[in-house]
C-alpha cells in the first residue's frame, strides 16, 4: 500500500511539473518535453497543431481553462494564450456593440490593424482556417452585392450601414471614437460638403489623401490621420477674368478654412463680362468668408456669408429677381434648384455658363 501511494504521488508531481513547464508560447518553438500536449502543439505545420485541435472542437476552449485560466491568461500553468493571441479567444460580448468586449473596440486598440483577424478568418474574411466568415452574419455584408469587408472605409468611420459605393457614408458623423455631433472636429461639416443642399458634392480626395487600401502608406501608419491637403480643385478655382487666384488654407489650430472660392473668395471684372449692365463697380466680388469647421451650418445664411445678396458690385435687386438671369440655378423664391450649377466654378447667366 505504501509503495502504491508513492507511485500515485510521483505521477501527480510529474503532472504538475508538466503544466508548470508550459511557459514558451513562441509558435516557432517546440513545447517542453514534459508538456501534456502532443508533439507539434505549437507548430503550425504539424498535424498536432493546437489550432487544428480547436477547430475540430468548434473552438470550444473549456478543456483549456483548467490549466490556462477562465480567460486563458495564464491560470495555474502560468502560460497565457494572450501572448500570441491578443484578441483570441473571443470573450462573451464579442459581437455585441454595447459590450466592453465588442470586437470593434479590440480592433481599435490594435490601431485598426486586422492582421490577427485575417490569420484565422482568411485574407478576405470569408472563413480561412476558422471556417467562420465575417461576411455572412449580417454586419459586414452588402445589401447590393458589392464587395464589403471589415476593411471598408465606413467600418471605422462614417455610416456603418452605408453601401460600399456610397461615398457619403464614408465620412463622419461617426468618428473613429464614435462621435456624431458637429461641434467635434472629427465630425464638423463633413456631411455639409458631401451632401449639402447649396452646391456640388465635394469629394473626399479634394481635401484628404484617400488611401487605396486600409494599409496604404500614410493611413494607419500616420500619427496624424486624415491630413487636410487643399488641392487644385473647386476650392482653388483659378479665375480667368478675376483679379486674384485663391490659395486655400486650412488652419488646424483654429479649425477654420480661408481663401476658398467655395466660400466667396472670388472676383469678376466688368470689362470681361457680357452682362456689364448688372455691375455697379468695375469688379464684382464675393465675401471671402472664413468659416469655422465646427461652426454649424451656413446653408441658412445665404446672402450673408459667402456673398451678400446680391454680391458686392452687383446691381441691387430682390432675391425674387435672381431667377430672371439665373433661372437654371434658383427659382422665384431664391431657392437653389440645381446645386450642380451653384458653386461649380462657373457663372450661369441666361442659360450660358461663363468661367470666372
């Protein structure tokens, strides 16, 4: 009986030694000789690789928890699975947006780098070695059939439910931090530019460098994402008959945009106009308004911000008379009826488009 007790004690000791030696999580290293796991447990090319074992049991980690802990962060074995898998195993609430364990929060914590996701779910997120697709749960899924993966622009910012081809959905509201109010700089006047009621749609690339892919240089690797670059576009329209060429300037410290054609930094000389009778001065000019990015809407301030009503140097007329000459742009009440012909770098007079 005594020898039997000694044998049992010896087996228990060996068992504990085996667990305590599971301290090397380097995937390229073989487990200790006394490991309870099969040979090749940490070798991705081995038939005994632990990833293959977990896949066979539908990634049920309950058998791992007695040694590695309830959330597999070490437990009695002092071997944390988190050393290699920052986001796996997934905790309860992984797909619940209201949960602290929501996977979107975890991805944000990884600087939006989803390499770990792709290592299990595949480079296209359709299943990979996990056989669990990110595209069929109803979240990262397009209603129109267009490609929509977790790497789409509106996954991290903008309208998450928007379609892949809808560029308006790419821009805030909904910043990376989840903000939606216009007083937050990340939100600001984005939607006013992309879907405003007064002028043409301003494309993202007119102010920002838009990355071709999620991991393109200057995107996630930048300390100042979404850098503003004023380009030679509608904001910088060169006046053909004016007296100045706008040089747009965005001041980050004040959040203001100055010297843009869009907000009234334009002039037109009477000598170069076919409608000289409408001039009261040698030059007609906008108000060169300097809006604040988070200052709210200027749509309701037509005639007091970007240009007076009518513009400076224009013959004084009521707003109901604008349609007499600019009928393709406004109606008899002064309401913009075709925003593609307003703030488009041209003057629409009597059905004719004239360059500035």
